[in-house]
């Protein structure tokens, strides 16, 4: 979704889990401002 997503909504562990499960790409996270 392209809805507003505060950076603080995604913790490092959540980000890592989503990447590991293939739910999101690193590129998409970068587009959304999540490192």
C-alpha cells in the first residue's frame, strides 16, 4: 500500500522478518523510507 507509514511503525526485527519471508523487498522498504 502507498498509505502513510511512519518510520517508527516498523521495528528492525519486523523489517528483518518481512524480508526473510519475502513479504517485501529491500527496494520497496527504501522507497518507503525504512532502512
